């Protein structure tokens, strides 16, 4: 039997983009170890629509 891994795929979405009123969304897909970091991720990533670094939070 195969063991289930602790790594899961998560989607990160920009928190500042909705407030800006501009069309579209900035999302990134990454993986995290759910055993080491059970809380939602929060990372600074580049938002190409706003053309600057913004905070992206895990959704779902």
C-alpha cells in the first residue's frame, strides 16, 4: 500500500487586488507540508497586474 504524503497543493491569491478595482486576479499554485505548517500560508509574491510585490494568502 502506498502512503499518503504530507505535501498538498495550495492556491495563493492576492489580497490587495480586489480593493484596487482592476480586472483579473493574481493567483499562484504551490505546495506546502500540511504537517509542518497547518495554518494558512501568507507570502509576498509579484502581482503582474499591479506591477509590484503584494501579500498573497492561501484560499480554500
